[in-house]
């Protein structure tokens, strides 16, 4: 597809979480792929897990779109890059359609901001369990709250009977919004979950079979042709922004396996586009980072589920220590935990980690830390130069069981004006924090 012919786009949203957005999106993505469309799955907000399922459904890498963390020019650049070989962009919203955080116009982080920015019509999925005609009031509210948005249609979810479907559908269509489908309860089509959301795509047994069943289910319950016709050309000015975050080195060693999997696709692609070489290794396979790399990056993930194997991975441990003697190492969230002295699992057992930083973390005493963060770097490190501002988020249950004497790495603020706080640690060439970076606050190149 040429740059002069932007791909069509459509956003799947709901009034609240738990309404069925992910299952509907995955079924549609696979159904569109079966029809031969070059389809891109995107996700509003900082979610790591859903884009991996989108990739499994479409056969191409997914993409996050975050209006709070990503400058508008970066969002446009990401969509322009995707448009080169894409027929349709299907975007899955987060939480409720209008849910976001305080921010300047267009920067709330809500799904509505993404739909408005690119001119994408919205298809609402409504959980109508426990109601019927009253669903029309919800649909009408969503259609009238923001004049920038077009609610192209509604899909009913958790419909109990034909009578239930009829009452809800008639009420919604009376306000001028078409009902594009009705989903019955389908407990036979489910995806397993754990504490940070769905079990990761590459850990889900028979995922391709589940996606095929889901696509078939959606094809029988939804007017897929009518839904596809709702899509509109993406509205986006041509721009080149550069990478969301400058590559931390020319050759980047990145841990990647079931324990280290949370790294945004747009960061990896941005580093590649900027000329960086990415070399992956698996700590769970007891592999060490390639010694010819300029930086080692330990992403977030689920080290607490694999702490025993990580502690027993002697080649990984020895290789990391040799690497850190002369070359920078950075750990993000789960990677930060592994850089510490120890990790206490949910059963209270302590596992020795790398000891490259002084802290120890606990998953036995859990506390949810969740939300957007802006970070100011206090020292030069792989994320950037001292004083640089970055935007991202935290999402973890781990707590710090043993404090460290290492110097703090960043000053964090949130989107609600909380008092700044020191976070993360740096010791020599090794640094890390619970903060997940999404983008530099200003262009990195």
C-alpha cells in the first residue's frame, strides 16, 4: 500500500474493562487474515501481553499506541511506517473508551484519543448481562460524549437468549446505531490468565487452534462484512520521528524467554531502523550475553515464576558478571529484580539472583504498583544522559524486601501530580528500575 493510500482503521472499545474486547479483537484479526487482508493489530496503552496475541492472530508484529507516553509525532510516525504494507488496522482499546489520566488535550492516554487522532470509527462491545433495553442508554452516552468520535456500531456480548438479544438490539437501533452482532456465552473458548493478565501467547497451549475456533465463532455471531465496511482511512500526516528511544548501543544483547519477555515491539523496531543489531539469549537455557555486544538489556517478564532456574543458571550468572566488568547492563522491572541480590518467591523461598545490585525483592509480600510514570535520569545510563526525561509506566506486584545502598537512578512522578520519588539503582555500569520505558519525552534523534 502506498503512502498516498492510508490503510483503513477501526477501534474496538467498551464502556469498561471485562466486556470482551480482547476475545472479539482476536477473533476478528484471525477472521480478516483468513480473508487475505494484510491486517495489523494495535493496542491502546502500555499493555505488553495483548500485542503478542495480536501477532499470533495476524502473523505480523503488533504495535502499542499510547497518547500519554508517546508524543503525537511519534504516533503518526508509527502508523505511517505500518501503512506501507497494511490494508487494515484494528485497534483494541484499553479499559473503558474514555478512561485516561489528566493531561493536555490529546494526551490523556485514553482509547478515545487514539480514535480521534486517526479518525478511526469505534465499534462498541457491550456486556448486556443483567440488562436489555438499558444498554441503549450506555451506547447513546458513548456516542454523544465526545463529538470527535463516530460510534459505527455495537456488538452485544453475553447474550442469554433470542428474546434478550431482540430487546437490546431494538432499543439500540432506535437511537440510530446499528447492531453488528450478538455473542452468546462461549465458555468453551477461553484463554488462561495469571497475575499480570493473560498467560503469554507463546506459553498458551494450542493457541493457533483457539484462534481458529474463535474466528469461526465470530464469523457466525457477527456481520463481519458490515463491520469491515465501517472502517475508515487513517488520518495521519506524513512525518519521520526517529526511534522512540535511542538505541542503547550498536550491538544490543537482549534476554528473551518465558522469564524475560516484556519489551515493546516499537522499541525493538526503532532500534533496528536506527541501525542497531539485536542479539537475543535465554537465561532460562543458561545462556550468557554475547560478549561482543555493547550493552546487555534484561527486560521485564515473570522471573518470579522461574526464580529457581535462574538461580541455578551458572553460565548465565558467570557471563553476566564478566559482561558487567566492562560493559553496561540495564534491567527493567523483572530484569531489575534479577540484577538484585535475591528474589523471594510467592511461597517465601529466597533464590539468589545476580547480585549486581544490592536490593532483594519479594513476591511473597505483594503490593500492586500500577500507573504511568515520567522519569528523570539522575545519571548517564543506557536509557539516556543524565537529566533526560522519559515516559512509561509501572505494573508489578513485587516489593523491595532488602534495601540497597546503591545510588538511585531516576526521579519518578506520576500523571496525577504525586510528589516526586527516587527509584531504581545504579552501581558502576549496572543499573535498573521497575520503570518500563515507552518513549523519550522529546525526539531522540
